[in-house]
C-alpha cells in the first residue's frame, strides 16, 4: 500500500508542555517528521523560565496516522500532551451557515415597511399576481438542499442528522461560489412518496430544488416525479453535477491523450445515481463503448434486474458486445476507468492492463478506488474527488454557477442541453495552452468558473425555450405595484 500524503483534512493541533531548555523543540519536530506528519505551524501558547507550552499544527493522512503522531510526541522525554484538537471538527462547531438580513431594521419606519403594516400590501400584490413572488421575495435567489442521508458519498446510509454537515457545506458553497442562498432540509424519512409530498409542499418558498445523497433507485423516481410535478428546476446533484464535471474533465483529458470520444472504451465501476448520469452524458458526447459494473458484476443483457428500472436501462443501452467478464477482464484495453463505487476497488496491476495513455477518474470519497500514488505508468491522466490531489472532480464546479444561471432566467427546468453547456463552460475555463496531465479541471476557487457556467446555462435555457424571465426586476416590481393601485 502506497504511503498517503498528509493533508489539511486530517490536520490536528497538539498542545504540548515541556521544559524550556535548548533542544526540546527540535526533538518534538523530529518526532513529528519521523512519524510521517507534516508540521504546518508551531505557536507559543505560554512561556516561563521553567516551562514552555506550544501548539503544534500537523497535517496527517488519516485518523490512525493522527494518533500515531500524537503518540510520537508523547514519547519524547519530558513532554506532556495537554490536548489534541482536530481542525476540521473545530471548523464545524456551531454549524457553517447562518441567516443574515438584506435590509436593516433599526427604526419604526424600517419596521413599518419590512413588516407590519406595509408587508400586507406586498402580500396582496403576490396574491393578485403570483409571478410577483419572484421579484418581491427571496424565492428568486434561494435553493433548498434536500436529503434523507441515505447515500452520502463514501459514507452510505448515515441518516438525516448525520448528513447535515454535508448539506450545510453544500449551502455554504452555493453562497460563496454562486451568490445563491441555499438552506439544508434534511428529512427523517426514506419513503419515496413522503419525500415527494414534503418537497412539493415547501416548493413555493424556493426557486429551485437541489436533491442530495438520496439512494438509488429511489432517487431516480423522486427526481423524475418532482420534475414533472413542479414548475421550478429540480436537480439531483449526485447524478448530474458529477456527470457535468466528469464530462468537463474528459473533454480536456482527450486533448492530452489525442483520442476521440467514439473510439473510447470506458469502464464504469458503480452504477448508481452518479454512474448512470455520467454514462448518459458521456453517450451524449459521443462515447459508444461503456461497460458498467455493480457488486454482481458486469451489467449485461442476460441478468435479471427485477424492478430496478435504471439498471435495466443501463444494460439495454450500454455494453454493445454484451461483455460479461470480471472487472479485471473488462479493464483490459480500456481507455478510461470511471470509479464511483468505493475505496481501494482496483489494484495497480489491473489498471496496468488498460491501454497506453489511460485515463483514470477514481472518484469515491473520501478514499478513491485507487490512489494516485499507486497508478502504473500507462496512466496518463489521473483524477480523484479529493481536494489534496490535482484534477479534483468536484461538483462545486457545477452547481453554484448552474443554479445561478437557472435562477437568473427563472428556468422551469434543467435540460440536457444546459448540462452539456455547463460542462463545456467548465472545460473552457482552462486555455488549451495551459492544459496538462495535472491540470484538466479548473480550481473551484477560480471565479471565472461560476460566471462562465451561469452565462452558458442561462443562454442555453433561453435557446431551448425553458427561460421565463423577460422583464427587468424594476419592471416587475412596478407591475406588481399597479395591481394594488
């Protein structure tokens, strides 16, 4: 097993007390290094003639490694470890988001306009002209992030409450990257009909619905039903956000390996929500040979999929040669491996059987199907879902800009053309002259990403006839005012 690179996701701060004598600091930092930790900071907390207290902030590669580093510090003679804090846990204390006001309420006049009695006139304007809700409330820039916690990426069915940190993180990224207000709504039910009913009932307060971490195959029905029954866009990010960014990465990877979509052999491990959506978008881009694998093996046309309509669709529409071999056999000669299944699924010797200039997207989180340190020399382009390696396939590149564009034109839905436009916009952020094996996907912190995605999506929504915004906001407000005159 390759040695994992220490990263900030497992950063710890170890508060240590020791005699204030020359040489002690060096002994502690040496112990950290010998244990494989990466010291990022040393801060003095308290000092006296006899004793020194310092905080050592150390990046580690995981929970077990963090414990090893702490034990190494404890083993230094005359050192006492006072406390150990996890930087990631500290960031989440109290939650990551909050509601803030867009207008001040500091005087009686403010109160009269923002609340009673003035607000009543605005309510009646919306009652008389329901479309005015987009201009006169926060609906036009607000999204609900809805989950039942049944399929949290890399963690599985952990339940509604345990999924809340992920949903808060999603809402945070909506705001930071796309300027979209989002709020987590976690539902303590796995019942398909109940979820659909709840989301439909709360939909009037939101401009869009982002479904998140709902297990397959229920997620397919929930999304399709809500799309059909609501007049606002519904987007299952695990499916389509992943698919959009995967396609963006592939667009640029193919420029490096000089291969055409129609000539690729793609192996997909994990045929759940994201695997199915990725397959569909790759097919729309021209990829013809795709073989999918689940826990039972290759999806071919000889298996019985029961009532799982999406796996039946997958078997009917992929695997043109009806290949039924093992995953290892399927990888022979493959041009791309797309992992959406689980950690450490494939071995280096199996990847070595892929074609020259192979593309490997190992996207399971937090641990990928194969680590970048393990891939053999025939792999030309490697991507993961992690922030601490190059080429992170991160849905954050898609959903903030996509919803920004959707809300800007008040699109009634998110169609396939808009998804492809988003992928092309993401890929196009990187000039061809800058594309390299370690740079096929732009940084989530590149402010051009969300802007370009929003523009591309909004333009495509208008071109495909699903945009509903025609008036400027001032015109809409005046129209609503006139209904009350």
